[in-house]
């Protein structure tokens, strides 16, 4: 008795169709689908923005590696001073 059978759901569906009509149900379904699509697009844009921000902050946090030619030039300059 706790679960609803298929006949219960069919009766509920018939009552909903009678109360709202098929046109209004179709419009509500279309609006719901558009809202879900917009939500998914917003989430994917937010994820892309988060990835770009994380990449920029990681690049800024890493110290730039010294280039070998710069190190050699600095060592040569120190040798000339000494």
C-alpha cells in the first residue's frame, strides 16, 4: 500500500492534463528545458573561467627559471669586477 502503482500515476497524469491543458504543459516543459540549458552553459563558462584563473595564478606563483645564458653573463661580469 506504500508504493504507487502505474494506475495511480496514470490517474494523476490525467488530472494534471485536465487541469493545466496540454498547451500549458508544453510551454512549462519548454521553459524548464531552456532553464536547464542556460544553467549548464553558465556552469561550463564558470568552469572555464576558473581554469583560466587558476592557470594565471599558478604562472604568477612560479618563479621564472634563470636562463643559462643570463647566468653565464652574470658570472662573466662578476669575474671582470674581481
